[in-house]
């Protein structure tokens, strides 16, 4: 009986069950950034998850300002955001570009736009992910 238990535990560890054989996702909510240049009261929020060599992020910009609404309507795919991940010295570790038009518009129950949300991903090894200490958002609205 003891021999059967040992075989099951060993098989579980080798198959990826438990902490030793798996790559646990690492999730982080980053500090919010206020951005008055995009409109009054606009804030940017970011959440990241690292697993299996991929950094996945969710970017949310709220509220939807007049300039963001105009960019989504008038410039086609021209308006862009660039999410930049930097180390503690400010050197860019990773960056990813996205078209503002590709962001999902989140509406309230009256159909009024509340925020823009985007989920992106980029290849990133674990050591690079751990070196990221801050984030920023650059943009071009044309």
C-alpha cells in the first residue's frame, strides 16, 4: 500500500501537478496612471499575467474622452497606443503597440461609453518579466 502512494505522488509531480512541475501564472495589478492630456479625469489601468514565456496584459482607459471618441471615428486604424514596460532604471524591457480602434468599448446600461479595454500578449521570458518595475503609455491620436 505505501508503495502505491509513492508511485502516484511521483507520477503527479512528473506530469506537472503541483508546484515543482508546473509554471504557475504570475499576476500583477500595476499602479494606475492619470492622463489629463487624453482628457479630463482620464486614467490608465494595467494588469499583467506571465505564464509559459508569454506576458498577457489588459489595458483599460477610462473615461472615454472626446479626443478618444474622435480618434476612433475619424482616423480609422491611425490612432495608436504603445504600452511600454521598463526596468527600475527606465530602460524599456518590452513594448507593444495597438490600434485604438481595436480596443473594446465598454458601455454602461444606458449605452454610454465608460472605458476602452484591450487584451494583448507578447513573448517574454521570466527574468525579463521580473525585471519590469514600471509601465507607461505613449500614444498618437492621428
